[in-house]
C-alpha cells in the first residue's frame, strides 16, 4: 500500500470518528427510554418528544452549518462538533430535570446535524475518485459502529445494576470518544478544495501532493478545482436555489426522506422497547439490541467493500427489496399476534428486524452520505449537503415523535405497513430516477450527469 493511500485512510478515519459519535449519540437513548418515562413521568407523546429533542438539534445543526463550514473550514467545524458532543454527554448525565435534559440532548443534536453534513463532505474532498465511495462510507461505518458501541455500552451498564443512576452512566460515557475526536482532528489537514476557494493555493497543493503522492497530479487536480470554482464565480450563497441545481437538490432530498421513512431510526431508538413488547426481559431486550447493532456493522462492512465495485444504485436496489420483504413480515407478525406473542412469533420478529437492519446497512445506510456528497458541484456542495441533511433530520424527528404514539394507538402492524409502503416507492425511485456516480471525479459528475447546468 502506498504511503499516500495510508495517509488518506488515516485522516479519513479520524474525520469519520465524527460519525461514531453521531451513531453513539443517536442510539444511546434507546436504553434509557423506560428510565426517562418513569423518572420524568412522561406520556407516550412526551417520550416521543424527548427522543426527538436531539433530532430537533440535528435539524438546526444541519441547516446552519453551511455558512461556518465555508467560512472557517471543514476541520475547524468538525472540532467544534466534537466539543458539542462532549458538552451534551456530560450535561445529559448530570441533568437535574426534564428541561435541562432536553437542552443538553438538543446540544448533542447540533453536533450530530453538523457532523452529518461536514464529515462526509470533508472526506469526499480529500479522497481520490477511485477510493471516494469506500472512504466516504467510512463515515457510515463509524455511525453504525457507534450505534453498536452504544448498544453494547447500555447492555454492560445494565449488567452492572447501578440502579437509578444507570441511565446517567449510559449518556456520560460518550464524553470519552468525544474528547478523543477533538484531539485527533487537530492532526488532520484542511480540505484542499476549501483552501483553493479561499485563495490559499500553495497550501492546497501541499495537501494535494501529500494526498496524491505526486506533485504533478496534485497540480492537475488543483487546476481542475480552481476551474470548477471559477465557472461558478466562486460564489456560495443562494445559488443552490437556481433552476440548474434543482436536479441534485431533488435527488438528495428524496434519498434523505426515504432514508427515514424506512423507519430505521424508530427501530434503533426503540429496539429494547419493541423487544420487550414481545415478552423479552430487560437484559434479553438489551442483548437483542446488541445483535441488531452487530448485524448493522457487518453489512455496512460488506457494503464498504462493494460500493465502488457494484456502484451506488445496485446497493440501493438490493436494500430496497430487503426493506420491503422484512417490513412486510414485521407488520404481519404484529397484526397476527397483537399483544400475545409466542416464542415462535418473537423469533420471527427478531429475524425480520435483522433482515431489515441488514438491508438498510447494505443499501441506504452505506449509500446516502456518499451519494449526497458527490452530486453537488463544488460551489454549492456545503449548502447542498446541509439542506439535504436538514430534510433527513426533519423526517427523523417526525418518525421518532410519532412511532410511540402510533404503535401505542394502532399497534405495530400499522406503522410497519406504512414504512413498507414508502419503501415500495423508494424502489421505484431508484429504478427510474437515481443516477450512478461511481468512479467519476467530483469535478466531472455534474457535467457527465448533466447536473447543475442550465437547460
């Protein structure tokens, strides 16, 4: 392996640690929902709002991160996101009432929303075209690794039998990886594309030379980046709203909406609650959640190995079919069993949810951040990713808020049937409208796919 390849992988892995915190922060609450509902005497609606509180922060964070990312750079913003994670972890652990808990969870959500935009963008901008898919997907790998770590951490803390402080420890342990992320990011370079946009060409060429391993290749890439920025007059403002950017905007917003309309966050956030509804005990429900997290990780690794070989579209097709089959099965199991689950039906439910998570990991989970980071031209990439993430987190908050209310009023069969219907729509969208972007340099994607050009 060449030195520059090792270097690119190292700095991509560090940036992707923002994804690990993203995954940990969003999934850790799954082990605390019953504690929170009991301690703060929450109704199903209030519980939904409590879980969604961090997602309100992600909406704000994803929408507001574009300007500071373009002004101060990707690296500085990622470091600041790490600080927000750290504050949220400590604050959630020491929260003195429901209001303070919601506030600290919202702060963590700001970090999640910002990192969901900036981490894949930063990795895409430092990655060679042939490696970009798997390197950007490192962010997704770390998201699911963070989710698995949260499930494992919750399970271990449950075994320690810490009593009423158990949920506080679940949140507090996130401060450790948050501190590590902040320290590691200081060793990463700035994005060469951001440096060129700021007129710091020589600094950019130094970074590109280190990334490419060859000064002449770095200079060629620098010229291509500069030309791309000059074609847009280097302006990054309301250009995203121009007609020529409508196609990438619609593609990104559609994949973002479908990502959450699958119900993935409902399953991840409420996994222990779902398993307890089938009669599983507390420790068993937590352990089954760990199994879900492990499957999530394994199939994300498989997708990482396949995304640059098979392409983004094929992974989405396979994932969409898996979604439909598994969600239909989960819906039928709930309709047939109601509140009286048998051992067999509980096993079928677990198996279907495993297939569901595997389908997400191999399809949407691996593709979304890669695809969104690729389809916007340089001059609107930060704003495009920011707005797309904003749409994703709007739907995430909607799903998280409504899931406990709908399952409580109408049962699991109804809500999972609705998710299944949306995934049928996703499969049609992938087959008819989604373009393939594998192996195309960032500066060429919008030209070859006729994205961002006036008609």
